[in-house]
């Protein structure tokens, strides 16, 4: 298994105003990100609006991304579907395209049934069938399903389940993931407001929405922590907080895409039913970027 740590953006899918995927914009963004020290990319994560992509679009996005991601950066493909067999199928396609890892979000439609036994069985079957290593993906703010620490600890014993992205932002639970999982299990935090605290608890890095539009700023925070400059890292975390909040909890993916446009990336439009921010919201996003020193 490839070893990696650091900062990874959950790559957005740029859409045109009429709703088509702009592969040209995706290539342009990857070209600019490739000039940074990002550890790699998550393709088809939540910020990609993967739930709004057809199967054909998912495959093409993965193919285009693979063509433009250099070998020194990892490519993680989001392949989670509601059904186990559909997840296995997409996982195998991602492997054939050349992904290094897959990340599998929890099934969520039948939430009351997503108890530990079912989740464990689902992930074990996917991991058994996957030609490449598997990451779990815990994002209860979207799915309503939580991967409890004992479930994660149990799944971490599987030889092909190598890590997890936790986007819940609950540091108490994150600490339990760290404590109950083996040392080699790669835990990445997906909640920007707790990036630094999660690093101090043992996170291997961050898969952060803000890294789409401010990779250097996220990398600076990570480097300061690695160098033991904790005061400076704390100041950087607090400085970035207005922008982190603007592109995630307050204005969502539409806000993230507007922020990308403002700093020179290709954000594009969100796909309906999501709508772009209003004029007033755009002013707030710009103000947040200024506060964070990104504009």
C-alpha cells in the first residue's frame, strides 16, 4: 500500500450553467493543484456532488482525473453506492481506471436498518472484492448514519480496509477512533474547523473542502504542525476559520465554487437542485476570504 499523509482536496465537479460537466475546467484545476505539495486528490467525494452524477459521468470524471494526476500524488475514488453490489462494481471500475484507493460512504437510505451488523457486512464484502485498498467515509451530517468507534475498530482489522475520512467534526468521537484503531490505520479529518485539533490527536492529514480554493494555506497549517510550531499553527487555524465556515457549513458547495472562482480556480455552477449563492451571499463569501487572508 502506498504511504501518504498531508492535505487532500475533495475535488469539486465543475458544471456549466446549463448543467453539463466541464471536464476542461476540471483539467485546469488539476493542473494548478499539481504545482502544490498536495498529497493527492479525492475524486467523487461529497464536494463533487457525486449523488447528482450519472454512472457514465462518474466513470468519465475518474478517467479524466487519472489522466491528469501525476504518479507522485495519490488518487482516491469515491465509490460508495446504496447497494453493496453496485459499490463493488464501481470500485472495480475505479481500480481498472487506475485509482490508488477507494473511499466508501455509508449506505443511508434505509437509515433505521443501518445497524453495526449490516454496516460491517457491507464494508467487509466491498473490501473482500476490491482490488485496491478501501477507506471508510463517515459523514453523518449528510447521511444521518454514524460509524461508531467499535464498528470502525472491527473493520480496521480487515487487511484491505486501511483508513477512514471522518467529516463529523466531533473530536471526542475522533479521539475514540484513534484510540481503538491500530496505529497503521490512516485517519483523515474532513472537518476544516477541527483540522489542527485532529492532527494533535493523531490524524494523518485532512481531506478539506477549503483545499480546493486555498491549498497553500491548508498546507501551511499542516507544515507548521509537523514542524512543532504549534502557536503559529493555532494562529493559522483561527485565521482560516471564516473561510472554512463560509465554504462548508454556511454556503455549501455553491459557496465553495464561488470562492474558487474568486481566487482564480474554475468553480463553475452547482448542479440543480443546488443553486449558486445570491449577490448578498457572494459579498459575505468575499469578506470571509479577505478575513482569512486569501484575497
